[in-house]
C-alpha cells in the first residue's frame, strides 16, 4: 500500500491505471483501486508473467541508466555534432541543474519499477511454483531492488524507502513519505544483497543469454556497493575487505572471463554463452530494440556527405560503411577526448566504440562522432539495434578489484593489465603499481576507454572520490566548492505534491 507514497499524486494514479491496463497482462486484475493478487497466487503462468514483467520494465530504463551513470561526466562534454544540440544531454554534462531546472524528475520513475519488484517479493513465497523456482526468483528480485536503490542513492542521496507493493488507494495522505537518510538506504541495500545471496545459495547458474539477475551479479553489486560505502560512508577498510572477498569470488567463477576480442562482447550474434556478460538488458527483434542512442548517430542525408578514415585514406562515406543507420548527430565526443582515446598504442576499444565523421573538404575537419558500440546489425533490410546492454560484465569485476586493492593499499596492476592486454594485444602498455593517486587515475583511464556508452564513467569518478570528479569535469560546469551538486535535486512539483518530502541538501 505504501509503494507510491513518494510519487506525485496525479502521476501515481496515472501510473497505476496504465500499469494495470497495459503491462501486467493479467486480465483478472481489478483496475484503479485495488490489485487482485489471487490470480498470481493460484495461476503459475500469471506468476511467471509478473516475474518476467520486471525484466521487460527494467529495460525501458536503459536511457536513465546511461544518463545517470555517464552523461554528467567529462566523456560527452562539449562534443562534436552536426545538428542542433541535444539539450537533455547538455543539461547533464554542463551541470545546468538547480531546484527549478531538474533532470530525471519524479525520481526518474524508479518507483514504478520498484512496485513490480516489491510485488514479486511479496507474492512469490506463496505462488504455485516449485520451491526452487520461487527461491531463485526472490533471489533475483532482492538483488535487483538493491541495484535500483543503489542507483537512487548515488543520484539523490536519501530517498523514500518502499519495500511493499501498492494494494489499495484509500486515504491520500497515506501516499506521502519522507526521505530516508542515506545510511538507512544503504542499510536496505546491504540487507537485500545478503538476502539475495542467501536465497541463491551456492548456485552460479546462468541462462544462455545472461539477461536474468544471478548470484554473480549480486556479488559484483556487493563489491560495487561496499567500495562506495567504504569511500563515502565511513566503512573504510572493513567495507573494502568485504568488497574484495565478493569480487574475488566472481573473478574465480569458471564460466566468466574476458572475451578475447573486445568487439565480441557487444556483437548481437554472439550473445548466447558470452562469458564476459554477468547481467545485461535483453533486446531482440520483434520484442524490443534499443532507442537510447538515437542522438549519437547521424541522419541519412549527412551520412552521404560525411566520411570516415580520410587519413591515411581512402575516405569512405558513412553510408557506404553503415548504409542503413539513421538517427541524429546531436551528442558527441570532444576533440580533446577523441585525441585522448586515439593517441598512443592502437586501442581496439576505440574503433569498436566510436567512429569520427569528417567533412569531405580540404583538411577533412572533424564534424561529429558516431557511437558504434551499440549500432546493431543489418537484418532483412533494416538496421536492427538489438545489442544487449551490459549492466555488469567481467571487465567491471577486474576494475572494481583494482580499485578496492588500491584502497586497501595493495597492488592493482594484475587486474589493470588484464584489461589492457585485451585492449592493446601482446605489446600492451604494462602498468606498474604506483601510489594511490596514480593507481586510481590509471583505473579511471581504463573506465573511460572500456565502458564508452555503458553508463559507467560518472559512477567510476564518484566512487573513486570527490577529488577525482572535480579533476575530470570542467570547473566551468562543476567546481570543488559545489560538492552538494554531485547529487540531483527534486522538482518543486514533487515537493508540492508530497508535504513530507524535503529538497536535496544544498539546493
């Protein structure tokens, strides 16, 4: 009943109505004022529909995960583009954010997703499924809830905690709720992680496509979370040690490892049995395809005039290489970042992740960039954007281990070099253990190169420590005297619709 207490009233009612009418696929559900749980408790197919609906909903948050995890960093700031600039992206990277100019409004609608997760957690203990199936689903949901709240904690700090689904709408005042403290949110996150691990037991099973949350995902999340709490919430070496233990276990999982070829990680034809993927959002033709990167591409007219690789040549028009790609060039990498990513030894990650588009005029000036990592494939005469979107993969584990070892005063070079060797080949630039600052900067350099477009760069900077954020982001946009702006505000309308809410500190 208390799930949407933190939502604006009108938005909450509209969400409830659309949720019941469109997405649950449970014809017996009574609309608007109550949720008929009996069908889930008596019909195994309905229970499984509810469960799989969580994953269907989760993938609609891909743009939010990219925006919140990447767009506030230095990666796409002041980039090259050929059309009118994407104002939504610019608001993030320019940090043009205030109490009256709020991105990701209404908590980026994460409470709608939490509603679904909480419903499964409440109903599945009594669903008409075998014990192992129920237990596995509950393990997944506790892991997913921890991941969602961790994303919210990093974005807003304290947020309202909702651990029960909505069952009825009665007294409208029951929909209100204050923000929990960051410590209380972290406590729930860690409790959900431990519950997930308990329910998974010793099972390290994966489906062919790793698009269902699993034990390795919970352990990777645990490492991520405990590094954060050790860095930002006073956990110190105790939390770092817990993170290291969890990550070392994932690293030792026999069915996980780096793909020998970086491009194969993202190839939509090589998703089954992809040993690098721990958990990804699933995209398939006739089911759902990616739409998060439309403004990182190019329109069809310009694709016929802009060229790739004019030096040393021969230049090739964009549409001769990608004949069916269509979108807009409204977000791009800056010339500074392009030089950083393409200087030094050839890095296979750059060519896979992006291509620079040049004007076909003397001097071949750079015009924009094309995000190619998730560009999909041609299928039956269409460009099909069906790459799965990795939430966690094995390279995450290696760089998280490098980070936690650095923060424990240990040598991170083995894991840094594993990532580099795949990127550069046998003659890779070997990293040698340095001081804490040098190690963290080396790790952050690998994050910059390894995870372009995957929603990781901002979180890596934030987890490393505030000083690394301010060193990377242009001080015109975010200065060291504005630490409160590392979190996002909430909107005036959200505050007005819930009298128990307070603004994010500093705004």
